[in-house]
């Protein structure tokens, strides 16, 4: 194999290659001179002889002293060569590297980098305030020369020294405890806006313990209504209400909370579903039981004295009357305690109705709690319409007091109400009795409709089915 020596790095490589495999340069001149004479005792061979014998892998030939060492990184075999002449500048010009950067480009890059470094340094100095060129002006006012004092006028007023400012007491207070000057602003006349509708947040409220409260809110239309809203309670012994709508349970019973805004009103039924509390009996409250004697003294054996009970409820008197009847008796009592409508000496007779209120313009035929609602409705009709309505307490359904029903039918208007189903209830018995007597009159029946009643408090169900005082009032009023 014919070898060729690189003019730049002195590496011997195959003469058939155009570039040096080590430095990548191409020989510009004629073919490289013949390989110098080897120092090792190798038999000389002619140029036309067979190719030189390749050294064994990993074997490195000895190199003459003073010869330049081959550059590291060449992957091929290294041969011992003579000292290669170093190329001069004139000789290296035609063989410069292909990817060499021109000098003018290097100069431009250096200038740009230098300008960037100089600009960054100036910016840093200006931020730190070290450069007098970029120093920010101070806020100190320039010192001006003092002007000559001018004579004061003769009538100049002497200014009193200002008093030291008093410390503000609000400075050491919480925000909610601070006292601010509340100067009333001049009142501006606003146009009055009437209320067109008023509704409450809850139609019914039930309390299970005395002292509980409920804040009821209202909604009125329009929103800019200027008329105030006033709250009132129909029975403050049961529940009270404040001006802001706070309802407080007082005692057992029911009361109606009314909100009024102008001509618009809204109501909420309040039920206190707990045992009666209190020491004394107020007007209309259930009376306490008492005996006519609380101290008796007998002098001899066999003496007798009859004790009587005062303040007994109507249910107890009805029980006494049932005990006198020698027959099976079914008595239905309500859960809520109610006040008595009759004097203490009233006699209960089975099959005989009671008349707590007289009247000839119409009649309510009721039983149980409906009698109390009928009394209230009759009073409202008297106050608003001037009509006298009779109230018949039909406390015995069987036997029915037919004569009391006939007398009530002669008024021309009858409303029958019972806390019972409409089918087979008091209304049908009254209607059958009136039809048999041949009396023409208007008849309205109130009771539970023939479907499953939802679970709710009695007051809500009474109002829903028109069995409360308002429902009975509307039923009787519609007949006039």
C-alpha cells in the first residue's frame, strides 16, 4: 500500500485518500514525498514490489527521536515517520478549514458583546444609584435666599398659638365601639309608594316548647314600597311578635300573626304544641279543679258530707252524664285543652243539644272544637254584617237532637261542621233531618274530604279544609 504523509499534522495515511483522516485537510501540492528511511532494520523493497506488510493489531512502531508525535484521537494505525516539515502561512492559505469564521464577522460579534456588557453595567449602576448620570432627584427643596423682612401694618392682628391637637378617643377603640359624629342629613321628601302585595315566609309555625322563637320575614311588591309593615298577634298569651317579626311562644294554644302594609295583609298561624304552663288561669283558659271544701271536721262517727267539684271541664261533665245512661257510650275527646263555653251549673243531657249563642239570621250546627270556631265566626259576622247567627253545640251525634236541627233550619241558612269525614258525618245527618221535616233552607257542610289526609298539625288541616273560624265565616257570609 502506498502511503502519503500529511503536510500539516505529519500523519501517514493511504495515498488513495484525498483528505487526511486526522486533521481533515487536503494536500494542495503534488503527491507527498516518499516515506523517509526507516531506522528499524527493515529490508528495502522497491516501489513496484508488493504492498508493505501490515503490522499486527495493537502493535505500535517505534518513532524516531525528534519526530512530532501524531495527534491523539486517530482511530487508525500509527506508523513511525520522520519529522514532517511544519507548513508556513503561505503554504496553509490554500488549505484553510472549510468551516473557518471570517475575521470581520468575529470583529462584529466582539463589538456587539462588548456593547451589551457595557450597557448592562451602566444599567446596574443606575439602579444602585452609583452613577451620577442616572441619580434620581431628591425631594429636598432648594435653599432660597432669605428675603428682607417687610414692616407689618399697624392694625395687624396677633395670631394666637395653635392649641395642641387632642388625641382622638376612637384611635384606641374597636371599629364597632367608635363614636362617630352622626349629623342628621336634611330629610328629602320622597314620593309615597303603596304596597300592592304582601306575603310571609311561613304560613304556619309550630312550637314544642315555651320560650322558643321564630323570625318571620315578609316580601312586598313593589320593592321600593315606602309604607311600613306592622306585626300583631291575635292572642299574646299564646304567642307574641315584635316589630321586626320575631315570634315568641308563650303558652299552649294557637294564635294568628298578622302583618299589615298599607291595605295589604298576610297571616301566619302559630301553634304552641306543649303542655299548658302558668300558675294562674287567665280569662278563657282552662279552669283548675277545686273542691267546695278543703277542711272538714267530724265530731261523731257516721257523719256524712257531700263534696262538689268546681271547675270541671266539659268532658268530665259529659262523662257524668254518660255514666247515668245505662247503655254503651263512645266519647271522642280532643288533645288540646279548651276553655268551657258554659256556666258551671250547666246540665248535660244525652240527646239534647246546647245553644251557647242565639240568633235568627243563620245557624252553625257543630260539635267538638268546631263549636269554638263557630263562636268566633258568629262574632265576626255580627261585627261586620250586623247579623245574629245561632250556634248549636250538637255534642251527641246519636241520638241526634232533631228538634234543635229543625229550629236551626228555620233561620234559612245552616252550616254544619265536624272534625270528621264528610261521608256519614254530621252534615249528612243534619241534611237528612231537614229534608224529612220538609224545610227549605241553604245548607253547607264542612269536614274532611274523602281522601287520605296529609300529616300536619290540626290548625293547618282545619284551615286547608275550611273548618277553622275563617272557613266557617266565609261559608256563612256567602249565603247572604
